[in-house]
C-alpha cells in the first residue's frame, strides 16, 4: 500500500516511521527544505506526558484576560476580524468548565503516556541521543498560581499520575539556581515535580527518526506544496505538487500542523483549529555558569526553560490573532523576564537567537486523529502545545488505523467527529 504523509514536522515524521514499520510504501511531502522547520523547530522540548494539560481550564479565562494589558504576559490578543479566531475562542471558553477540563486532560494524558512508552522503546532500539534530561518542575510564583493547579492535581490524583507538590523549601532543594532566584527577589510559593516527565531536543529527534525512516525506504520530497487529488466520487487518491507532479496513493495523511485546518476546509472538512503563536529563544549560558539540572515552566507566564547542553531553550507565550512572522516586544520581554527572574546573571542575552511560529491548537486540547469522511484521507494534527509529547504515540495510532489494526489505546475524544457531537 502506498501512503503519502503531508508534513515533515515531528507528527508527520513519526507517522511515516510507523507506516513504514507496518510495511507500507511511504512518501513524506513538505513545502520546507528539510525536517521540522515549522512548529516542531520551536518546541521547548518538554516530553510532558504527566504535566500535559489543555489550555482550556477552569480559571484560565480570568487569568489570561487579566494579563492582556500588562507589559509582560502569558497571552496576547491582537486586534483581528478573523471569524475563525472568534469562533475558536467561543469554543475554547466552553471547554474551560471543570468537567470538560478533566475529560480533556485525561484524554491528553492517555495519549502522551502511550507516546512516552513508545518513545522509550524507539530510544532503546535505535540508540537515539537527543540531549535528554529526566524530570520537570512547574514553578508557582504565588498562592493564586498554586490554587489554579488544583483541578489538574485532582485529575492526576484520580488517575495515579506521578507528581509531588513541593513547599518553597522543598522546591529550593531541587536546584541551586532557584536559591539564587529567590535571593534576588523572585517569588516562589511552591512547585510541582513530575519525576517521569523529561526534556530534549525535538528537531534533533525528528531528524534522527527521519534518517532512520530513509534507511528503511521512506522517501522525502522537500520544497513541495501538496494539493489533494480526488476522483469523481470525492475519494482522495493522492496529491498533486505545485510543480504539477502527481503522486497517486491509496491513503493520504494530513499532518500539516497549523495549516491543516485551511487545507481540510477547502475539501469541506471543518476542524476547529487555530494557529496560536509562540516564541522561543536559544541562548548560551555565561562562562562557567551551571544551568538548571532539569527543565522547568514558570506557570504564571507559561514560559518554559529547557537545558540543552551548555545552552538553554526558552519558549512560550500565546498570541492569538497574530499569524504573521513578526516578533512582538511584549512576548520577547516576557521570555527575557522569566529567564532573568529564574536564572539571575547566568545568561548571555546578547547572543540569543529568536524564533516565532504557531502551534496547531484545538479548542479542547487533544489532537485530531483518524479517518475523515472522504475515503483515503486521514488526519493527524492539532497537537497544540504538546506535539512532541504525543507524536510518537499518535503516529503509531494513525498507522494502525491506516493498516486496519486496532490501536493499543481507546480513541474516545480524539476523532474528528467529536466536534459534531454535543459535549
Ligand atoms: C513556542 C513553542 C513551544 C513548544 N513547546 C513544546 C514542548 O515543550 N513540548 C511539546 O510536546 N510541544 C511543544 N510545542 C508544540 C509542538 O511544537 C507542536 O505541537 C508540534 O511541533 C506540531 O507538530 P506538527 O508536525 O503537527 O507541525 P509542524 O512542525 O508545523 O509541521 C507541519 C509541516 O507541514 C508542512 N506543510 C503544511 N501544509 C503543507 C502542504 N500543503 N504541503 C506541504 N507541506 C505542508 C509544513 O511545512 C510543516 O513543515 C511548542 C510549540 C511552540 C510554538
């Protein structure tokens, strides 16, 4: 069976890997010149199977809207008349109810935990080295930040997810840089430690897995924009490239990240995804500064700091209505503020390199997986802020579905049809 995967981000590469393992003839098509050059490039690198949470959470609308006019903030809303944005926001607000949050978080954790197990197997089998570190800390500046984690802790307790709420003193004992931070006045009300979560270099992992795919016969076509080919009854029969080349296939998997919604929409398939812009910086540590031992997130600003060798990746913030490539001062200030607050005097900001791009966000949180109503067309997209955390697992599930096998985990809450049902 011949299968085309559209998108060579982390999701497309993982999907291609598992399709190939099922004995299929796979071609991956991407408009960029190489692997992981869009959202997957900007990933903070957290494999957050246990931390993974939907943005739509109780208390989140108030938290976000109260920050809209501050100089540094976890979220920015650009003036936009884009109806897709306002429709998405209405759906997102509807998912902030406690019971929807709990259901969506459980779904995301089911996928991400499955993904973590599959990733561990791949690491062992292929010996991949991708700057991996164990453990993850969620830093809580204020009592209010701590209280906002209550719904998440309840779900984790009910599902037996490994995590530990730390007092400020216990948190300080976890890493030396936190003592320096508190010493210069950064507030710390507590932290949550996720011992089984990890971090690493997402684009590096994607390139290693793609090289493995190529060795096993997967073909990659770059600088190639893919359009759908359809027969008279609407079934998708392959893709047509911008240069006119035709690639017929029995199945096409749309793994195009933020642009999947527009592509699918032109085929009459509505998916309520919105590109939520985020920012990232790579910066070296100063001289012989010893950086953090493990990755952490500043929950108030939703900015993550990840140690990658002798440099750090700082990433986060959510900008709605800002699809373009521009860099906005508010987001950059927020990243710098978090870095300076938690790593005082350790960073060489003059050598920072900056990036911005979008996350493919669903309003409820879980990704969208599986067959569409058009025969031959599958989707694997909408991974939002947790694409790397879920990609190895969703790639395997999608390949199982294309091959007619029953996936290892329950797909409730992951199919495209969930939006047509009333929650
Ligand atoms: C700032 C930031 C930090 C993040 N941190 C984390 C993190 O710590 N942990 C985590 O798990 N996730 C994180 N994420 C989320 C994660 O990066 C995304 O969920 C993930 O990269 C999505 O992968 P993807 O393959 O679906 O999309 P992409 O990486 O965007 O890949 C899609 C590809 O499809 C191609 N494409 C689209 N349409 C076409 C077409 N018609 N023809 C040809 N090619 C096409 C594009 O060129 C692109 O290469 C972060 C995201 C951001 C923005």
